[in-house]
């Protein structure tokens, strides 16, 4: 045992969370994102110390507490460092991030899709060239990241190829991803992904085959599930350098089907394919249907998934936040097929939510400033008082702004803040099994 020290040599930070679970004692340290199991004696000592009692701690415990940033911490500096890191990333001109919609057309007729009423607009040569000039004007940019979005972007694959070649010719470090329904993810396109630097593709599935086909069907009414799965399998062979992310929508009507899809892909043993749940929630905070998931239902799903299936989600543990939503970044832009500019892809196709155009004109400054300044958790007094402040990205700016404007409570606190003890004990069990 190390030499004993008294309380006067140590000051506990408010950034700590202690709890008991199953006869064991735990300490979570938000500033370091550290998590430790404590013996009974140390736990009782820290409880007493937190109440202001005089306590003797040995050097090993004090060293651990300091390492976890639970003791002798300059809290103001830690918070300011977090803000500085967030803002430095947010306003770094070296990184240019574009979400490009080459078309708003789609080959699906999903009844719930917010894009269903959009015109089937396709990008012109003039807009393509204007995008190239837009990128060239960012003289400090060194890295260019593109996400191809829509509509269904693969309906405009020729435009993707043409524009990619022009953007690559600028000479920046270039890479891309894509959000697609997967129906047109065919061999002829997959074989070009390496040259197009498309390193990730997200494909959505809505439950098992029957449920999916009832929701995500062709405009002609045809089924899509089998072809999407076949295309994902083809990606392993024809685009092995591209990571395929299969997003399985989970709601109150199909949650029991997630593992049907997960197991089906697991049996295929596809090395570059990841299957994960995505919860259907209510972005407005008002009303909503029974199928939508709230925070508690999401937590219950993830907890049960681990306890019954051993499925561990990264959503169960606080993140090491390096950046928030790119909508708050001035060097992140969503570009519509006619050259209209947005800050969030939820706004695409809504003329009232476009803040300008690709030629540099700002036509709706209030929308731009809403995203850049309004409802920012960095300036929110309640957020700044929270012990989880440095583990939070403030939630979705689109949802925070929408809720505030509609008079709703913009409670975008991370899910783990309401279920921390369950989540941390699952984390402890998971990490113990990895050793």
C-alpha cells in the first residue's frame, strides 16, 4: 500500500459518477471518459470525501483518481479545452465536406419518405461545373470528402462519374461515401468504386423480407429486398475496398426482426459488411405515431440485445467527441441538383430551407445563422452545467432548431445519460469478456 494522504491534498471534481450494481462499485469519469471498478473501502472513502469528510487515501488511489481526471482538476480549463477542440475542428478550413444530390428522383415509392413529393430533378452540366469552381474557391482546403445523396444517387451514376473526375483533378485528398437504397448497386457500378474513391456505402433495410417489401418497394410496385441483399453480396467481390453499412430501421412494429436480418448477413460471412440498428424517432418532439422510438425504448432494445444476444452497440458508451454535426461547420455544405445550398440534408428540396446557391449568393441568411449559431449546446447554460458536457455533441442541430421554433423542449441529451448505470455495467461485462 502506498503512503497515506489526507483530504487536504486532493479535491474531487464534480465530473464524476459513482454507483453500485450487483454488489459491485463503479466510478465513471466524464472528463477522461474513463471507467473503473472500485473496492468497497475506496468507494466508501470517496463517498465520504464527496460529502466533505476528512479521508485518508493511499497514493495508488490518488494517482488513479488524477489519471481519470476525477481529482485535482482545473475544471474550467477542461471545459474550455473541449470547446476549443470542437470549434477548431468546426472552423478548420483544411477540410471541405460536401453532400451532393445529383438528382432528387427515386426508383422507390416508400410511403413514409420525406422526399416523396420532390420533383425528379437531375443535375445539369452547368451546375456540375459550378460545383467544381465552388471547390476551387476554397483555397485553404486540403481534404475533400463527398457524400452522394438523393433521391437515389445511382439513378444519376454518370453524373457521379463525371463530377468525381473533375473534383479529383483539383488535386485535394479525396474520398467519398454514398447513401443509396441499394437496388441499383450492380456489378458495373461497383467495379468503378475504387477509381471513384467511394469508401463507404449505406444501404437501408426495413425489417425482414416481408416487412421490407411492404415498405420499400419500387414505383412499379415490385419487391426490392432480395435484389438489395444480392447486390450487397456482390459488393464483397466487386468492391472489396468499400465498406457496406446495412442500416436496419427499427421501430415499434418491427424491432423483433432486427436479428433476423443481422443473422442472415452473419451467415453469409461478408467481410466488408456491417449490419446495425437505426431507430425511427420523432424529430419534432410533438405527437408521433406508435411506431416511433423514444429514448427509453431505444435503451431497452440495446440492453436486451446485449443480454439476450451478446450484441454490443457503440451507443452504449459515451463517445470521445472530436466533432459535432457537420451542419454547424461553415465548410460543410449540402448541394441540391439545381445548385441550391443547404446546411442539412433533411432540408433538401424545401426552397424555404435553402440558404443560397452554388454561385455564392446568400438568399436566406436566417437559415444559415440558425444552423451556425442558434441552439448551440456550447452556449447553452444547462448544457455547460452538465457533468457529461465534454462527452456530448449537443444532439442534432436540425432537431434542436425545429423544436425550439415550435416551442418544444429540445432535449437532445445522449441516451446514456438516462441509462448510464445499465450501459456502464454492460460495457464492463463486454470489456471483461474481450480480455
